[in-house]
């Protein structure tokens, strides 16, 4: 069931220290993290705190009722949250990238998303995404009916599902003239056609509530179709999504690596210092520095405000490097802490499991390398010569 929408305690402030807000909230989130993980429970209490703080609407442009927080600042917010609770940070990043993508489209492409952004600010609604699992192909079926389409689909990895108000998703329409066409639209989570399937029992990120969502016979009016594109092709929208979403998502994993490093150093301080331990700590520091540099490269690419194949490839190269380095940093942290890291109560084990999710967001490494190669060779990124 969706968390009831609530207004923030006070009007949103332009220029507020949102990273400081995240740090303050994180103290409480850290205390709940182990229990949430043990019980496979959604971070609902943390989401309620995020709503009260105003963070769900912080990235909405100030002209539309939000605080107008920048992309770089929201990456820092996500990174700070991840130091305390990776699940909260990852689920929150999925809402935030939808807000920021629509804010970018409103400001730079005159997209008709003003009403949605105003709702986020006024009603504190939570957006859900199925984009990572759908990506260019889309999934589910859109069947033409009188006045619109019937939507039938099962969407996986819908992070934050228990608290979501609106699922921004897609389905494939077999257009008799244009061929397979992906339709983009929103589905209210209160619809009778929507059902959350409790499937999220996983290795890490156990508190994200990334359950499957079944859509069974939802009626989508023609007027509610937000956009269309050919199936499996790089559409301009996906260059915008890549530029904005991927740095936000990978801020999570850098934050987790930072938390693991701090925890490992606390254990190392109690151990006898020898060359082996120093070597392990140095390796951990190198890996974490690489993760931070890669994240900085992603954020810098986004700040160009020039979505396109070149920036998309730049972001995804850095995504691969950030994922590798964050995972390596946490692995090194486990070695630095020694046998203590193997005990679940010490927290490093959870961070180790959570960081593994860095492997699975688009574009996974093999597809990323192919994209980079195509651009380097001047080839069509959709395939062919």
C-alpha cells in the first residue's frame, strides 16, 4: 500500500543545505539499517522522514514549488544517505532521477511536465521507475482499444514500490505501420489494475522494496501517452536519462564504499600495524579514490547539459569504472577489517552485499564497452555499420 502523501513541515527553501539534512536523517537511518536488512523490510520509516524533510521535492524547480536543488547537490545527498543506509539511498535515487529528468526536460526541452512537477512539490508524491529493467526494449504489451490502449505488464526491480504514488513506465505497441513502438506513461499505484508482488528477497539492498509490479488491464487514454519511440533504438530521451540518472544511482555505491572504508579503519586501529595491513589499507584508499574520480567524471558530464551519444558514452564509461572501484574498495575493506568483517553484526558484511548491486544497472559492462567502441569507430550506436 502506498505511503499516504503528506506535505512538508515548512515551505521548501532555495539554497538549503540538503546534504546536511541527509546527514542528520542518516543518523536515524543507520540505527534501523541492520533490522531492515535482517527482516527483508522496506525502509518505510526512512521514507516518512524523507517526506517530512522535503527531500522528495528538493529537486523540483523553484518556479514550480520546489527548492531547485542542483543535480550535483542531489548526487551528494544520495551519497550521504548511502553512508548510513544503502537501501534508502538507492530507492530514493530512483525517485530523484525521475524528478530531475523531468525538470531538465521542462527547462531545456519545453516538455509538458509542469503539472507533474507541481504535484511532486505540492503533494509530496513519490515516483517509481521501471526504466532500468525496461531500458531501450521496453516490456509489457499495449493493445489498441477504443480511445486508448489496454496495458498488461509485469515490471521488475520497481524500487520503492510499497511507498510509490505514480509508476512511470512503458509498454510495447505493435504498430501496424511503424512496427514495435514503446509507449511511455504514468500509472497511479492506487489503480485497481495494479498489484505489487512481494518478490524482493535478495542478497543485498534488501530494504529497497524493489518488488515486481503487475499491471493487468490498465486503460491508458490516448491523451495520457507521454511519448513514443521505436523499440530498441537510442531515443534522445534516453540520452537525457543516462546523463542525469546514472550519476545519481552510482552516488549510492560510492557512499557505500566510503562507509565501508570508515568502518574498516575503525577495526584496523585495533590491529597490530604491519606491512601487510598497510598494503591492504593503501589498496582500499586507491580503489575508493578511483570510485570518487569516476563519479566526479559522471557529474561533470551531466553538467555539460549536452545529452547525446558522446556524453552518454562518457557517463557509461565512468559508470563501469565507478562500479568496479566501489566493489574493489569494499572488498579491500573486508580484508582490512580481517575476520571481524565476516560477522554480520559488524556491518561490513551488509555493505559488501549491498555494493554488489552496482553490477546490474544499465549499461552493464559488456554493453557499455560495445557502445564505447561504436562511438570510437564512428559507427551507428543502434547497430549496423
